[in-house]
C-alpha cells in the first residue's frame, strides 16, 4: 500500500508540474508562425487530356519574331555536321561493304555525335549572342537602370529536408537583408518549408527560426511550416504551400538549401513579371560559388566560364519556351497552380511510375502547355548556388536525377505538349543514356578489332573473277580525321567561351587574365577528361539499376566539405580501376594501336582511386587558387550577397544540432512555438503509431529527462515530439 501511495503521489506531482509548465508556456507570447491561410486551387493535371487554357492565345506575346530561324539554324547545323561525320565514319569501318558490327558502330557513333553537334550548334548561337548583346536582356530587364517599384506580393520559399538549419537560415538571412537593402522589402514574405524527418534537426529548425525572427525583427514576414507527411517530396512541399497560402501572393521565388540571390536581381525579375502578364516563369543562371575542394573548383570554373555561352545559346533558341531547373527562379503562382499540379505516373515499375522525381522540367512543360511563357535570363547576374564537394557526392545526387529524367519517357507523350518541351525532356534523358552508349561504342570497337584479328578475310569475293583483291581494312588516316573532327566539335564550346571571355573585362580579370584563364581551361579539360570515363561507368550503373527497378530514395545532400578517407575511396572505386585494367588488357591483346587509341579512357579508369581522392581534397583546391588557376570573379571581388552569407555562416559556426528534447528543455519560447505547430490530437479510429506507444512506455518509466533521451530511438523521438501530451510529460521530468 505504501508503494502504491508513493507511485500515486509521484504521478500526481508530475501532473501538477506539467500543468504548471503548460500554464507558463501558454502565458508566453502567442506565436504566429504562419500567416492566415489563403487557399487557391491547384488541380492535378491529366496528361492524357487537353489542358484548360482559359481562353489564352496560342501565340506567346514575349516570343522572339525570328525564333523559327534560330531553331532552324541549331537543328540544321546539328544534322549537317552529324551527317558528314557519319559518312566519314562509314568509310572508316564499312568502305568495302556493311557488316553487322560496322553497322552497330555507325549507329552508336551517329547518336553520340549528334549529341555533341547539338551542343556545339546551340553554343555557337550563344557565343554570337554574348558578343552581340554585351549584357543586354530580354523582357526589358536592364541591370543598370534605376531599381523599379513593385506593386505585387512575392513569397520567398526555402524548402529544406534534413539540412543543417543554421547553414540554411544563414543563407536565407543574407537574402532577407539584401532584399531589405533595396527598399522593396515590404513586397516580400519569407517561408521556411520543412520536410525534415530527423527529430533533432526539426526542433533545431524551430529554434533557428526564432533566432532569425529576433535578429531581423521580421515577425510579420518570416514564417515556418513543417509537414508531418512528406507526400511527393519537394514538389508536394511546394504544392501544399500553394494550396494553403498561395492565394495571398502573385509570385513565388523558389530556392534550394544552398541558393543565394541578390535583392537587386530578385526585385528586377519580379518587376519583369509584373510588366509581362503572360510570363509564367523567369529562370536565372545560378553561378556556382564557395568551392574549396579541387572538384568543386573545377565545377565552379566550368560553370562560370562555359556556363554563360551554353545558357545564352539555350535562351537564344528556346525563346519563350525555356526550361526550369527547380530553384533560383521567380514563378507566377496563378500559372503554377493552374497548370503544374503533379500527377503520379501510371507505370507499374516503380522507377517509371508513381511520383515524378524531376518535377521541374515537367512543371515548366505543363505551364507552357497552358500557354504561359517560360524565359531564361542568363545575362542577369546575382544568382548563386554551391557544388557538391566531390565526385562521390555528385554521383549520389546524379543517381536521383537520372531516375527522374528517365521517368520523362512517360511524360513525353503528354497531350498538347509543346514540341520544344518534348525536346527538353529528350535532352534530359540523353544526358544519362549517352554514358551506356559510349561504353557500348567502346566495347563494340574492341569486337570489330577482334573480328579483324580472328576471322579469316575473304580477299576475292563472289563468283566473278577479279583482277584485284578486296582488302578488308579500317582506314587509319581517315579514322584520325574523324577523331580530330569529333574533338573539335566537342571542345569548340570551351574555346568559344574563352574568346567571349576576352571581350568581357570583368570576367577576364576575375579569372586571372587571358593566359591564366586559358591555362585553367586546359587544366579543367584534362582533369575533366580523366574523370569522364569514371562518370560514364557511374551513370551506366545508375541507368541499369533504374531499369531493373531499384529506386534512388530521397537523401539529404552533403554540402559541408569534409575529408574523405582513402579507404572509403578505394572501397567505392576499386571496381572502376579493375574494369580499366581488364579493358586495357583486352585492348592490348587485340592490338597495340587499339590500346593506344583507348588510352584516354583507360588512363582515367586506372587512375580512378587517386583521381577521386585528389579532387575531393581542399589542399589541392587551395593550391590551385594560390597559383591563380580555376579562379572566378566572385572570389576576387565578392558580391554583396556572398559577403553577407559568409558573415552569417561564420556567426552560425559554433551552433550545432543537439538532441531535440534537450533543445526544448528550459526554452519556454521554443516550447510554446513547438506546441503551437503540432498537428491535432489523434482521434479514435485513426492509424496507431507503434513508435509512439513504445516511446510512451519508455517515457512513463523514466525518472529523468536524461534517462529517456538515452533510451529513445529516432522514430520514437519523432513520434513523441509530434504529440502535445508526450512533450508535456517529458518536460515534467527532472533533468
């Protein structure tokens, strides 16, 4: 009886303590973590039915008048170059009659060459446009004109998924401060849209949100929302926000966790959206910055120097039917809600069915299908992002993109889709299909050589007597000319980018001058050429695994630079090196000439382990910067937004993600916010969460907060943190 009385007394004391704590939390200032809801309809699109275009004209008002000629140029140049190269390649392999292997080589070569010829033709148009425009922009955006006034409201959306909240919100604060500095801050609200599943990161996000509000005084315009069900990933995250809050805004600026944009740039794009009612989306060209490893520096140099030439070319022939890359773009909410509701694909096999992973391409295509213009503005600076620090990190992201792009094969037949949008998707698919085709081309080339080595040639064919024999041969001189032509077409965009750099004094000085820039191009080309066969195998493996039905999942991207142990690199890349050894032995056994012809591919594979390890090193990246190679203007003279971001990230360096319950304990303001954002209590008949039940048993049996924190799993912690009763129970325990 005494024990029962003691337990009962202890329970009553805990309940009384919980009531006291709850009362103190309720007495805290009420939190408006979200604005009043302003719902807007966002119907899921039927890809097999005609879209509702609401009476809009088929003609896009912002389309260039000579867009047909531009597109004709790109496709004509691509086809003519490919036709000539294929004709010459046919003479190399099939001069004395078509064979099966010769035909296979010719078909694969034609596809591969068309790919690089298409890129060359597009870049050629971009190169001319760069030199001609000298910074000019479409849609009337002039970066040198006075900053325009805004009349409509824009929501700045920062979706986040298990990212370091201190890093993410440091970037968002830099954007907030930059927008406020323009004097147009009253036209913007800021939303942190969390899909985070890690319970510790979730609570830390809430704490970081409170700090951001206190630092900025933006209680009326900075908001936080966490979804408790991560339906359809990022696309579902944005769609849920639009359906709840989109009616209060005219535009939305979509960001990634590593996105940065100048306030001046954002204001000018929003003003262009206001001036052109038929435009649904304006995409900027994000410049890669903050790279410290050699791999990241290679990526950011290539993006800064070659990127504008490529992007100018795309904008030149895409016109008002451009593409969307999922971030650093301003979107008209009416257009997006009306046309971009993502359906699930009906295919039975998971990688091709279900949720559309690379939703950005599809969203742009559906808005264009609904008669909204989609524009890219590569000449408008002030848009930035970061690169993964190593080939391993980019391979993880690439695996997800590969699956999403291959899914587009199911979207291409969509009814009333623009043919340009279909081209966008085919190009996206081709970006990954080219790797297995390249590998197949190499293997078939070896088979052709084996055929010549082991099959007895027929010098006199047919029943008719002939004076001269029919010598079967592969013309080495002609093969050399085809190789040179291929390399010229492949490398020409880089050379054109360097020529364009010479006419851009800011870019030229920022890259260390003409000679240093050219040296950096050579370095990037050599290392990139060595990495290419490794990437070929990585992408080929990804394509095969996806076709076999393996899903890529959804994992947070590693953004912070950290040393990759050599043993991990060996574990991940020994197969690439082994494949290179086997391929090299096979080529040498066939002939020495074949071995030396394949040397660039073999060298990259044989050096896979040291190459990946070196390029993921900050030491080699710092050395390149020290000697003036692979540098970009944004490092020599940091733009305002990058300076702001660096300051904010330095302030956040000492902050870390701790246990979610320990972060809550003792912080009444945070507890009040957390409780206010919890979903409604479970009702009778709702699904039962077993993690919650087990967690509550542990919670009830614990004697202190420390004890329960040691016992809970992540799933149990998530379940308890999502329930008001369990949070209050935890807070009633002694520390």
